[in-house]
């Protein structure tokens, strides 16, 4: 595997379900990000992890819970989501020394019923 | 309040002609700007960037121009090719941060 991978690519869940999104980067980067892309809106930064520590939480509801067990893996745990949370969730990574060039995964298309 | 704006949601250009995608920003602390390209069912991919100390950066068919006084940047693609058809996102960042602020994107369609 190369670059940034995300699983699953598609997810449909009910409002009472608990699920997790997984991201893995094979680039040796030390920063990872979760973004949300809703229709006709800019990419919204959700969380930033740098050296496995959360350095940014953009006022994201607690029903989204990130986890970064090591510099290569990032999870987004989901529980009791709402239909308006349906969106494309993108993971990205960067090497801090390389100013802001972030590499994105293909995203997980989430639908909440 | 959106700090990075792409006011044209879509653009249609004939193959071989120039495509010009525009982006405006409001935060004068931004000092690094990037363009990303996104195909359907794929994540955004980095295309080209420019630092605020420069006003132009060129990479093959792609050139980014930065006008700091107007807080405006543009991406020129020449000649445009059908494979350039995608959504283009402008992004900006401030000093000493990995946080990128994205625009809403412009869908470019290059037709034969």
C-alpha cells in the first residue's frame, strides 16, 4: 500500500449504531487530519494530530471521537450520529517540515439513516 | 465567515484554451497557498503551491499567481486538456501551522 488509505470507502449506518473509520498513511508523516466534506461546502477541518497528540479540535460534536494510536494510524469513532452528519470524511497526512502540503486519502462516504 | 472564497462554482473551457480559476481570501495572516485537484471518488491531490514571498509559481502547464494587495490568487492551466476536468480547491495557511483553510471548490470541465 502506498500513500494514504481509508477504510471503509462507503458506510451506511443508523443513528443508534457505533462504527469506526480507519486511516493509514504509508508516507512516514508525523501529522494526520480528519476533514468533513459536505455538499457545496468547503472542506471542514475536524481534528489535527501531530506526533500522536491532538493539537486541534474544531468544535466537533462529541459523537465524533478521534484516536491516534501511532503516527501511521488514525481512527474516527462514530456513535449516535445524525442524518446531517452524512458526508465524505477525508483523512490527510503531512510532514511538518514540508510546509502544509497534505496528502489525502480517498475518503469514506458516510450515509446516516 | 469564509476566509477562502471561490466564487465560481463551475467553469467550462474548450480543450487547448486557457483555464483560469480564481480564489480570494480575507485573512492577511495567510502566507502559503495551495491548489488541490479532486476527481470523483478520490481524495484531493496536491497540484501547486505558492509562498507569499512570491507572486508567481509555474509547474508545466500550471501557473499560480498571487496578488497580495488584492488578496487574490489564480490558477492558470494552459493548454487545458480533458483530463484536467475535476474540482479544484484553493487552500490557504498561516505562519507555523499545518491548518489549511479550503475554499468551496470550482468544477472545471474541459470539452473537446
